[in-house]
């Protein structure tokens, strides 16, 4: 796995704009190399700001959105269209505003879907969808060009929480019961699946994230601090505002 690098931006607005610009460049580069591109989305406040920034950039029209696959890193196991679902946020802020191919948008199952209120069955269904799109030479997962992660105050990423049994899952997708952050039932990619992405970007904003960011970059274990265990195959990039980077050691910092 790649070593982490860090870019620090002055505030949350500039951070969102920088991540959006990077994302467009990454998708364009992937399409130039492979003829298509893929992104794994996340949820949260800073993610919503990034999605709005993507839509606001004129360069978004340079991407052939019909050749972009969209996946999710985790989801709240709630009915389709529920305002707390990551899918709902992404659709309203980004996806519904782009000329995507609906067949290439892959939301995680909802609690009112074919599996009903069974998150384990829903996780298995998503794993099957991932396997159906698997890249050559890999039995279970497609190629992920870039995988976006928010970072929780406790250091969780996706819905992989500190000390949770999901850490010991070998499957690519897991149900989460008893989440310490509501809602209690979720679906998530596991760290082994996250770490197959070509690039993993961890995006954090605000002083409430500073301690977790510091510990993750300073060598904390992934069971105690899941963010410390997230890494891309070719690149691991921490994208922070100054508040979130307040405790980051100088050797990591690259101010923008």
C-alpha cells in the first residue's frame, strides 16, 4: 500500500473546491488511460460541499459522465429516498445534475428493497453487484480509480468504527449492526475492499477532526482508529483544512 501524503487548505470552502478539481482531473486521466472511470462516493457535510463544487466547475463538462461508474463506500440502511441516506445526498447535490448512465450508478440497497429489513442479505446483494463488475484478474471487485472517505471524530471511515467486529470481516461488504453513530444499522465496504482502490482520499474539515487526523497519521492501529488502516494501492491522500490539520506534524504538511 502507498504511504500517505497530505495537502492542507485554508478553510472548508477552499478544501471542497480543491477536492472537486482533483476529482475531475482524476476522472479525466482515468478515461484517457482506460476509456472509462470509477469513483466510490462517501457522505457527510464536506462530501456535500465537494459535490456542489464539482457541479459548479465548468471543467465538469470535459468528463464523459456516461463512462463513469459510481459506487458507494457505505450507506445508512434506511428506505430509498430517505434524507439521511448517502445516496439521497449524492443524487441531489451531484448525480441528478450530471449526464450519467443510470446503469452505471450502483447505490447500496435500501431497507425497503428486495431484501426487506435484512442488512446481511442487502450486503450480500451489493457484494454480488461488485463481483459482477469485477475487473480482469480479480474475482470480487471492480477497478476503483478513486475512493472518497470522510473521517469521523472517532476516526471511523465509511461505516467501519473503532473496535467493531467489521474489522475482522474478510468479505468485501458487511452489514453493520449497533453502529455507535445513528442510525444503528448500515452497510459498508470493509477495509480490505477499500484498500483495493487505486487512490484513497481521506477528506476532513474542522477542529473536531484534528485529534483523529493526528493519530491516524502518527501511527495509530486500524482497529482502534480505522482511518489509519485506509490506503490506496498507488496513492493515499489526506485532504484537510487548517482546522483539521492543526495537530499534524510539520513533515506531513503541504499548505495550499
